[in-house]
C-alpha cells in the first residue's frame, strides 16, 4: 500500500513537472513570435469552405469550420493571408510533408513484410509508388499556386500564369492519385496506423479542395 501510494505521488510529481515545463515552453513561445489569431477573412473563408464541403459531401464527412480554423492557425502565415490561395497553400504545404512521411511509413512496413510475393507486399509496393506520385503532384500544385497572380490572364498580357480553376483541379488530381492507396490500405492486415494516417491526409486534401472551391468554374 505504502509503496503504491509513494509511486502515485512520484508519478503525480512527474506529471506536474512535465505540465509546467510544457506551459513554460508555450508561454516563452508567445514572447518570441506572434501567436496567430483567427482573422475575419480566415473565419469567413473557413465558413464558406465548410458550407461548400457540406453540400458537396451531402452532409456526410464534410470539412468543419473548426478543423479548417485550427489547421490554418497551426501556421503563422495564416495571419498575413490576403486571398484564398494564401490560405489554401497552408494545408497543401502540410500535406506535402505528411505525404512524404506517410510514404516512408509504408516503406518501413514493406521492409518488415517477410514474404515479398504476398498480396500485402504487392499492395504496399503499389502504395509506396502511389505516395511518391501524390507527393510529385502536390509539389506541382504548390508551385502552381505560388505562380498564381489572380485571374487577370485575359485582360493582362503580363499575367500568363495559371488560371484560377487550375488550382482546385490540380489538388483534385493529387486526391485521385492517392485514392488508390487509400483503398488498398484497408485490405492490408495490421495496417491500422497507416489507415489512420491516411484518414488525416484525406481530411487535409478535402480542406485544401474546399478552400479552393471559389476558384472552380461553375
Ligand atoms: C464567402 O461566400 C460569400 C457568398 O458566396 C462571398 O460573398 C464571400 O466573398 C466569401 N468569402 C470568402 C472569404 O471566401
Ligand atoms: C451555403 O451553401 C449553399 C449551397 O451551396 C448556399 O445556397 C448558401 O448561400 C451558402 N451559405 C453561406 C453562408 O455561404
Ligand atoms: C512565423 O514563425 C517563424 C518561426 O516559427 C518565424 O521565423 C516567422 O518570422 C513567423 N512569421 C510571422 C509572420 O510571424
Ligand atoms: C508467399 O505468398 C505467396 C502468395 O500468397 C504464397 O504462394 C507463398 O507460399 C508465400 N511464401 C511463403 C514462404 O510463405
Ligand atoms: C473527403 O471528401 C470525400 C468526397 O469528396 C468524401 O467521400 C470523404 O468521406 C471525405 N473524407 C474525409 C476524411 O473527410
């Protein structure tokens, strides 16, 4: 009894130390850089994105305004975003990194799969290539979005950059390319962690597409 009480006390003390150092780290972070707050533009864009996603997905599994806001706030560039392209670059940039990480995790599982001719190994190899292809398309979309100068191409001779509808269409392509792996993972035993990672990627894909939806042709 005494030992277990002692253990609990020590454990609580550790938790308190960890919590207070986490809080200290957070408040010192506030002093250095500015911690982003939601701007009116961001709130409105997220409401619109959520509304678009809700009707597009017929009310099922749609992008919530809360998910949109918390994702955008995780990057301090959101404070200075002037247009929807600036906002959509944030989830696309996050995706670029996450897709590379997820592809690495698929590779790890492939290396630990003993039977290289099994169905699991085949699916994983296809998935690995799929992640590589998706990362390539996302890099292209990112460059396209950065090159975008507004939809003035017809009036402005100097603006021969991408047209607005090309931005959501590009992310659609990344989403479609990745869709193969998204399904294949469901058939791989023991791939629950990869499936979970895939769901998070899918939410970010859906958010990027929803934020770019005003650029679509009707
Ligand atoms: C939100 O949608 C409304 C109605 O379609 C539109 O007038 C407004 O410009 C949109 N705002 C943003 C930030 O996308
Ligand atoms: C939400 O979307 C619907 C259908 O697309 C549209 O009729 C409505 O005006 C939108 N509401 C807001 C607040 O943007
Ligand atoms: C955002 O944070 C980074 C470091 O995390 C800092 O270098 C940069 O200046 C910040 N940008 C803004 C707009 O606050
Ligand atoms: C590997 O998987 C293939 C296809 O399922 C199967 O035919 C083969 O017997 C397996 N090899 C070993 C060593 O388990
Ligand atoms: C993403 O959107 C698609 C439709 O475009 C929908 O079928 C899917 O359930 C959504 N997924 C998530 C995780 O929100």
